């Protein structure tokens, strides 16, 4: 019995993996995250409401809108179409929506 050269099999496997990744990336199923994808969209501050005290707010609305999606508060920028992100605290924990069920992992 003669031994086979494994080099063509290895090269074929590597080329197949590279080709699959390129096709998935081309059709948009694979996204390579860049550093600018995680940049801060805007700074937010929570104003504490104290009973009996008036809170002064600007009449002009912010450039962002929020929507509750799957129990998480998602921000959408109204000035740049397609720009959205999840509202997180300083420890990168997502801000949850009250009154909505948080998705649970199936067991």
C-alpha cells in the first residue's frame, strides 16, 4: 500500500475555508467589526426626579430616538440613517425596558 501525500488535502481544506469566509462576507452574512463601530454615539445623563422640585428640560428634542426591542433599549440616530446602538451603562450592561419580558435561554 502506498502512502498518499496529505499536502493537497490540507491546501484544499484551507482554500475551502478562505473561500467560504469570502463568500459569506461578500453577501453580508459575515461582518468584521471595526473599532469605529463601537464608538460612543452620544453622552447621556439621567436626571433624578425629586418630588416637589421642577426639572428643567430643553424644548428641542435630542437627535436620538429609543425603542424597546426584545427587552433592551435600542437608540436610533435621526440624523444619520442606519446608525443605531444599544444603550449601556458604564460597565457595558444593557439598559432593560420596564414592563417587557427579558428573553430567557431555552432549557
